[in-house]
C-alpha cells in the first residue's frame, strides 16, 4: 500500500495505535466524568459564590497549584518546575513544526537552547521527585509501582531527547530534523512515509508513544480530573439556588 | 466494656505538633462495635454480614461510581504527591500510615483498581490492585471509622480530593452489606423513634425544659420560657439534642432562650424535630440523611413558622445548609426574607448589631477565650452573606460578648483548623484512644495559648466538639468547665 521499510511500518502502526488509544481513552474519561452526577453540594469552603469565581478557583489550581503550595513548598517548587518545563517542551515540539524551515530563522539556536534548558530542568525536577519518593518515609510508604514507572518513563523520554542534542553529531541531528517534518506532516495526512532511522531518535520516539498510550490508564489523567473535582468547581450557593440531581439520589452522599 | 482511664494513652502536651514516625497498622487495635440487627434494619440495611457479601459490595461500589462524580473522580486522579500525608490529625496522633488521607483512600482504590480498571484486573499486584477480601473489609471497618470526615486533607490536596466523600462511600458500601457501626446506627434509629439522638421522649423533654426555665429564673429573676411544639411561632429553633441534656451544651441553650426572650421573637423547639444533628451524613447515606433532614422541614410546615434557626452544631449546620434545599426544598412556605435555615450565631449577632439586644462584655472578664473552628462549619458551609462568614461571625459574636480573646496558632484555625478528633460519627467510647490521638494536634495548639496567653476558656459552636473537648480536657488534665459554647458567653453577657 505505502512504500515503507519494515521498521517504519511498525512505527507508523504504533503511532496510529497510540494516537487512537490516547484520544479514545481521554475522550471516554471526559464523558464519564462529565456525565456522572453529584448528589449534593460539597464545595470546600470558603468557596466562591458565583460560577465565575469558581472558574477562577479551578484556574488557580490548574495554573498555580495553589493547594499544593499551601501544603508543601519544596514539592510545589519541584512539581511546578516539572510541569512548566514539560508543558513548554510539548509546546516547543509543536512550534518546531512551524519554525524549522530553510533557511533557519536567526533565533533558531536560541529556540533550541530554551528546549535544552527545559529538558534539563525537567530531568532535575523529576529526579528530585523520584528521590523524595524513595527517601521521605511518608511518601515512600504510599508510593506504588506505577508512581515510579511514570517518573522513570518521563525521565527516560527527557534524557533521550537531550541525547539528540548532546550525543550525536550536528550533521546527524540535521538529518533527523530534515526528515522528521515530512514524516509528521504525512502521517497526520494518513499518507505515512519512512521514519528517521537514527537510533537515539527512535528511543525518544518509542518512549513517547509508550507514554501517550499509557496516559489514559494512568494517574496522568489528573490533567482531566482536576476540572471535575466538586470540592473545587462547585459554587457555594445551596440556599440561593436549589441544587437537585434526581438521578443521583438514594445512594452515597 | 469501657477501658479504665489508666488504659488510655494520653500524649504529653508540649505545644508542638510533630510529625510522627510512620508505622503501618499501629492503630488497628481499636475498632468500632458493629451495628445491631434492629438498628440496621430500621435504617434500610441488611441485618448482618451474609455469605456473598463481596459480590454485593462490588455491586454497590459500581453503583456509587456511576452516581457520585466526586467518588468517580477521586478514585482515579490521585498522584500520591504526599501533600496530604502530614495533614490529618489522626495520622499526627497515631502515626499509622492508613490514617494518612492518601493511605486511607488507597484502601478503597486498591479494591477499585481490582474490579474497575483494566490495569488492575490484568496485572493485579503490579497495579496495586487487591480483591475485596475479608482482611480488606477489616481494614475498611477500622480505618474508615478512624476518619472524622473533617476535610482538612482536601484543603491541601492539589485536586481537592475529599476523603470525606471516600469515607462516606466506604461506610455506605459496608452498611449495604450489613456491616454497620453501632454508634451511628443506634443514634439514627433513635431519631426515627423519638426525634432526637439521645432518645428523649416528648414528656421528658418538656420536663428538662421546665427545669432549665427554673434555672434561668433563679439565676436572673426573669421569666424566660423555652416553648415546645408551639404552633404559629415565628422561629423554629433546632438545636442538637445534646443542648437539652449534656454539659456544657445546656448553657448554650439558656443563651438561645435569653436571646429570643430579650429580642421578643416568638419561638419554639419541637419534640418531633428535636435534633439538628444528622448522623445520616456521617454514614454517607443519602436516604437516611434526607429522612432525618425531612423531619425538620415537615415540622416547620406543621408549626407554620416563618423561619428555621439552627443551634450550635457543626456537621448539623453543614447538612442543614448544604443539603436541606437539595433534599427537602424548596422552602417557599417560609418567609423568604430570611436565609433558610439561619445559623444561631448569625441570628444573635444580627440582633446585637441592630441594637435589639444589648450585651455587656465585662460579664465575661473572668474568661480568657480562644475559639476552635469546627471542621464542618469551617470547610463545609457558610454563615451569613459572604464567603468566610463562618469565621468572622462567630468571632465577632465572641468579641461582642467578651473582652479577652486570642486566636489559636495560624495554620491551625479557620479553613486550616484541625478537627476535635471525634467528628464524623466516632464520638464513642470504644475508640477512646483514637479520639485522644485525634485531638492531640488541636490540644497542642490550645496548650500553646494556655501557656502564652493564659487562656482558660475554649469557645465552640459544635455539640460534638463540646463533648469531645470536655472529655479530652479531663484526660489531658484540665478542667472540663473550661469548655463551652459561644452562646454560653452570650448567656452571661446579655442584658435582660
């Protein structure tokens, strides 16, 4: 059908598979969370009285991790650095698609350097979070296999990504760069072509696919669940406005 | 059999709250008595644990997951960041890892993962999934009854995960398979039979109120009445029934009576709805909570009152404030000029501000006062018009009625308040050591203001807090009379 070498065939298949698992998995979760009724009002007070206020409250949790800041400052610092650097890296990877055109813009090296700094920060913050899990008694005792697994997958992705900048020659990197864009463009157009074959790149890419496919089954789903947490998104107005969900009655509060 | 005082493990108070060494299972030695047949059946639960309970429990669990967004969400999204691990007073007191909020929740999540997630059913142990075994049920029965549903952990959780929701669901599942807790089920059954937690019948209640009227008359020379079941009164007052019988609660009831007397507002208590407390909430049962709550609004209708005022009780206020309108509203038969229901502190402070009643704060000059924010009022409700009114209104009322007031340490009051250690249906003697451990965090901060400011009175607006602290004060070596309600202060300060 398509003129692909064996290894590309496998990767193309895995890419589509991971994509489908991710999209369906996340969509299913969103639908389930959104459709499950909440029998009673349980905002954690003091809570905003208006939907606007409640939105602001959720935003302060999503953007600033307000509650974590109150709870534990060092964890907040490490957690915040990790999330920001990881988020920026995802953004930069998408942006790269629009930036990487010949001739390269004069600030391209700066663009790459920001990515490298984010990568290093991500590894360091993850390392701190991993050490904390292993050293602090209270955290060690609650840590599950999956908690270590996700930290290690993320660290490996970041290290593999950084290795592309540090462990291979500039010409090899350029070669990957030149072939990556068409690969992504064409796979998105459902007309796949061969994948860049550099092993460092393939490790980075494989781990990323693994992460993407694992997300719907993992605690990473907190990025969806945080928007559906009744203690945070609910308004404190049970007297002003009657809250009643008949389909949620007759069970637990 | 109740333990002797010597058997209790009372910590030494230093004023410091230290994070203990973590030991798994160390507080498992104290368990609740199991619910008895009559009470369980009266509440609509199976009489006792029967063969096949595991399948039944999983069935109820599944139903809850599809009917409760919070539970559904909170089963999945915990990342075990550890933010909550040092926040629970029961962990700080016992050091048991299952009393860390996340540890407690994981007891349910293990079962959840086993039956309801692909990873759990495929990889079992590797995914930390466990079947609902008898051993697991034992852990549930132990640790979901060492939680006071105070929601301090939720305040610190980056996702707002509410352990109270999880605890309530666990209790609902256990009740649904016939494993109930004696204390709460007995009490709910009593309300169904007599109208209140203590089981006071109508005639006995009237007798008590007569005695109290006499007492007030002896103390003040005024003819202050405590009307009962009066049709057409303006206000139906619903206090926790402890206010009728227990000390120091009764002092607050005298305070309410004096406020109504002086304000000239006609009022009544009800023998049918003689209980503000709602233990249905503690066991997480929507049906029972609604049934208990309904009594109050039925009685408001029958007595043709204009407004409902709730006495000093923490979880009762949360249940009345949050659930009433949902479960038994709307209240268009009442006067919509008022918030329905109104908190007694809001009511009294309003009268003082309007100049309807006058208070003399110097009447409480013998007291150096601190105030404990009750968990369910602080984190589960609001008093008055603005968010945080649940903090300002009680404090304004104390300051109006007394001159010497000191706050407890920052970080342990208002939204960050520690629970008294006996909320959520664990105010029972068979778990006294758990209660002592649970009270330790708050007792340390109280000890601090006792030493530094000479505090000799702990003001409260919760019946459970009053009972618990009165008992804890004795066990920790203080005078139980140093504990009382805010309306006890009002009672002394009001100029009749």
